[in-house]
């Protein structure tokens, strides 16, 4: 387990240093923020929930929309912005869901069950408000 923690720590620091290296203006903002969400999704698939949540999805969501560099001239472009926001918000929800589940897989603690229910409710709310 210590070996896994050490690997995660090294991975975390390397990913953060790479992300910081390419912050705009190094990359055009639109490309950086598109890749940030995509990277979060890849980290989520790799079960790196904390890294995906804090360094990708939340970094995207905490950046003001006007600083992300997405054009807003056509309906298609506006829908693309909405889609990236949705993907990042859903990514945060999924990361928090799996982090809660990882800490108590059998849901023996009521706090874990409450966290899981809260994330399921957040997912429902996000889907209801996006349609």
C-alpha cells in the first residue's frame, strides 16, 4: 500500500507540473481547457479520482468562463461550452462518488452512505438542469 501511495504521489506531482507548464499563454486557452477536461476523464478511467477532480475538473470549473478562450459566436459553439461544463461537473460528481466508495466499499458507515446519496442527488440535479 505504501508503494501505491508513493506511485500516486509521484504521478500527482508530475501531472501537476505538466499542467502548470502549459497554462495559457503557453497553449491557447481553448486548447488547454479542452485538454484539461479530457485529461480529467482519462484520470477518472484510471481510478485517479483525487487527481482528476482537483487538478482537472475543478481547475476547469474554477476558471472564469471568459478566460477559457471558447468562442461564443454560434449556437454550436455555445452548446460546446455547455457540454464542457457538463463534463467537468459530472467528472467532479463521479470522482467524489468513487472516493467515498473507496473509503468504505461496503457502506458500513452512515457518513459514507450519506456522501454517496449526495453525489447521486447531485448527478440527478445536473442531468435535470441540463436538459
